[in-house]
C-alpha cells in the first residue's frame, strides 16, 4: 500500500518536472517591441542578401527585431508544413506558386488587397501580368518577388563549331531535333533530355501551345485527354537517343550538382532552366551562354511560355504583426537601398522603377536575363499563367511524370504504353480533388 | 540512430542492477535511492516521452486516418493498409530494402570482423588506424559522401578509370543504372563498418590468450583456432551486432537520400523503404498513409528481430551460462 502511494508520488513528480520543463520552453514570451519572423528558402547568395536587407530594415526601424528563418527548398516545406499544423507560421513567408493554392484553400493566408489599397504596400504601375500569379479568386495572397520564365540556354561556341546559326525565338521542335542531330554529327556533343529533372515543366509548354493546360481547371484530372502531343514529346527524345545524339539515361538521371552536370562539363550543347537559374548556370559552366525561348510545336494556337512569379512574399493569417509584415514587404520590394542589395537574385523585379534603378548595377549575364524577360513580356510571346497546381496530388503526379520519362528513356516501356499508363495514373491521383 | 546502441547497453545494466537490489530489499521497492536515480535519468525520460513515445503513439493513431497535416485527421480504419496492397511503389521499395538488408548486413559484419581481427594485436599506431577506419561511419550521410560516391561510380568516375587501366574499359554509369545503383549503396553500407568493428574488437579482447596458447601447443592451425575458439566466443557479440545491423539496415535513409537527392532514382531502384515513407509523408503530405507505412516497417523489423532472438539459443554461446550448469 505504502509502496503504491510512493510510486504514485514518484509518477506525479516525474509528470510535474516534465510539465515545468515544457512550460519553461513555452513561456519565453515576446519582448515589448515588435519581433517578427521572416522565412524563406534559399541559397547562400540569397541568404546573404536577404539577411543584409533585414539588417538595413532594423537600422531604419530600431523598434523592430526580425528573426530570419532560412533553409533549403526541401527543408523549407517540411518546416512550413509542420509550423502550419502547429499554428506557428512566421509573419512573412516566402511562398511558391505550386503550393499557394493549397495554403489558401486551407484558409491559412491573409488577403493582401487591403494593404495595397491603403498603399501600405505600394504597387503603383505594376502590370497585372506580374501580379495575377498571386491571385486566388480575385484576392491577392502573394506578392511576386521577381518574374521568371522557362527558357533554353545553349553554348554558342559549340553551335559555331558545328557551323549552325543560333536558334531564334520562333524556332520549332523540328528545328531543335535537326540542330541536335547536326551538332552530334559534327562535334559528337550530345543533347540533354528535355527538363530531365522535372520533365513536366517542358511538356507543360507543349500542351499550353495547343491551347490546353496540364491540369484541368478543377484540378480533378489532367487538362488533356488526347495522348498524341505527349507521345510526340517523348518520341522526339527517343529518336535522338536512338541516333546516339541524346545523353544516355544512366548518366542523366543521377543527382548531381550544377557544376557536375553534362552542360557544365561541355557534354551537351543545351540546358533547360528557369530564367532565374541562368546566372548560376553560367557561373557553373564558365562560358558565354545564349538564351532562347522554348521551340514551337506544329500549329500552335498560342504561346506556351508564361511569366511566372519566381516566388512570393505572403502573410499568414496567424501573424500577430500583419501591419508590420506589410511594411517590411513594401520595404523589401521598393526601398532603393534594399533593392540594390537584392538585385535580381529572386527574378526580375516587378516594379518598373526598381528594374530601371538596378539595370546598370547588374552583371552582363543578368542583363541578358532582363532582356529575355522583356522579350517574353512582349505580345504574342507569352500567354496567361494557369491556375496554381491542384491542392492535392500535384507532387505525386510530378513524380509519376518524372518516372514515366525515366521508364521511356531507359527503354523499360514503349512511348505509347508509358504515356497511357501515366495518364491513367495521374487521373486517378487527381480524382481526389473532385468535389 | 547510432546513439541507441550505447543506451541499450545502459538499459541492460540498469535492469540487472535493479534485479539484484530487488533480491536484497524485496519489501522496500521505492527508496530515496531510486528517486535520485529517476531524477538523474529525468532528462532522458523527458526526451523519451516527448520525442519517442508520444510521437509513436500519435503516428499509430494517424496510421488509421486520412491526414494531410493541414486539416484534422479523419478516421479511415484500415484503408491505408488496404491501399498498400495495391501500391506498386510500396512493393518495389519493400523489395529494394530486403535486397539491401540481405546483402549489406552480412557483408558489413564480415568486413567489420576481418578488420577487427587485424587490429587485435600489438602494433604501432594501432589507435590511429582504428580512428581512421572508424571515420567512414561518422561521415555517414554527409553530402561529401554523396559527391564522392558520384565521383567513384559515374560513367567517367574513378571505378571506370581503374577498370580501364585493368583492360576492361566500360562507360557504365554504375550509380545511374537500374541494376547497379542499389549496389553502390550496399558498398557504401559495408564501407561504414566502424561501429560493428569496435564492438567486435572489444569482444576479441575478451577471449583469454591462454586458449590460443593451448590450441597452439595441441597443434591447431590458425584456421581451426578461428572456427573453434574465436567464433564461438564471439557469438554473443555477433548476435548483438546482427540485431543492431538488421534494425539499422531496415531503417536506412540518409545514405539513400543524399546519393539520389531524395528521389530513389533511377526508376525507384534505390527507393529504400524509409525514403518512400518520407516521400509519402513529407513530399505528398500524406501523413496518415506515411504513418501506416512506418508501422508496417516497425512490424517487419519486430518479426526479424524476434526470429534472430529465437534462433539465438541454438547458436549463441554464453560462457557464464555454461559455467552455471
């Protein structure tokens, strides 16, 4: 009996100590002035520049303390998802087009329209083309920190050596195949598969040119039912592979750093990137690059390329400092000192005066990117962006597409079977979005 | 998960001390002595409850639900487990993991034992070499290892360069080939033999020198000595290492993650089970399904550990037990 009581006491003691230690962790409350958390995914350059802007901001507004939270892309979403589950999202978070809808549909993000109407965030003269990516149902949930577009970069030296004139923005996929074969015939230099780490990005451009979209409007199925275009997408690559002109799959589908990839090594004349990756690609390849839009399909009904917000700043609903968060975003977007630090690392800035202000401060490669985005923004070269990826299943569909490309390139399956299997699989995965 | 191994040892000691004490004071169960002990292990207890037991209980619950992190979990009964039966990738990752465990565990143990035998003698700089050979285990899942493995096993890597010199030139990309990619991971596992080696070494040092001397006098060869003296005396250590390595083998994650960048490429041929759990839970936000997958792994590990434990009575030799008989 006595033992029982003692045991109970002991258990109680253990429980109390556990609870107190927990309470101690939780009780570290905020100091009297404003403390904000700003989160982003990054790379060393972005982290350094963003931290510098935060420093500048704290100097200008000494009452504000900003705690930065920055990790890599993959770690970021694990962290943010966990924070979302725990109602502990930061005050300002970097957001991505692929995940925005998911967060908005869970009612986690704040509509920023009021802050723009009240000029807390000043976006005067910013074209709707640059903003529409952050809209869901008329509300603005994310403000673009830079504009992006898909492109191909090529090595002009290799083309010159093969005696081929550099491609123009109105080239076709037939031209692409011809160039690839000719480069291989004359220099033995091969071609990388189209967007091999995320082939959906490449095919999306094809399907958009036909007037359709990759996902259906409601997100409950694929946006296309005719497999012909997807088969063609793989057929030209299999054709190049069979001719020996394409880099072999066991070399392609290896996780490598940007300096180790086949373009940097000079084994491919072409690489497929988003425009904000061009600077890094050039730095890794250490050679002059040409930038060109993705080729056209046969009888396109519209341009496939679109201007994409490379990333947003968003304010979560749970933030206790929404006014301060908006003030910070405004500073980040338009303060001359801040924008001179950030330059175009997150993509081409959306505010005209900022773009003009930094044009002369950026290196020649970034100037090339500025010019490319200007070209894409011209009429007829781009079409409006599709709605964000479906709330559920998009990541799984992307992976299925990636694996389908591998199965086909490794010769595990025929193009016809691979495409049919993928379309069936994707439609099954997406069906859970049916309402 | 390496840190669990020393804890195991501690627990074991704890229990034996406690059982002795119980024998002495059968009627004074909780003494101030015990209390002090509990206070000492409080930090560990806190960690165990907060970061192991509670999350495990939660994941057991989630495994019967449909849970996407954002919305509250919805009870779905056995739906997750039924889904597994239809899930091609589940079976694929299971077979990848079984192949990995089946080959990497024995190979690593044999390698660790061989190196430990090499170290079990008096020689200069032994400590230094022991440290050097332990290094790969510390490097574990670092990015440097991923880079190095690529440099070794890419089509223009070091292995093919060596093969070229040996007169069998090839341009196979071992790490990007469906049939060989998993083997590069198995080799990586064997290379990280350090912890098993140290445990073997400790076991070898326990074997009395006099046994070998006696055997030598009787004219037993080195090979006979190994099979008749060394191996039988090592069986408890082999048993321990086997259990630990089987567990470690089934939960392998980091190596596969860094080498393939978390994709399991090419064509899921390096998609070990834990990597698939990670994909489902953290990339597709299917916490319910991910938890269910994780619990199936717990079950599998439990079964294999139980088999090894059951079989141990027929092959593990404890000297102390023999003595008591």
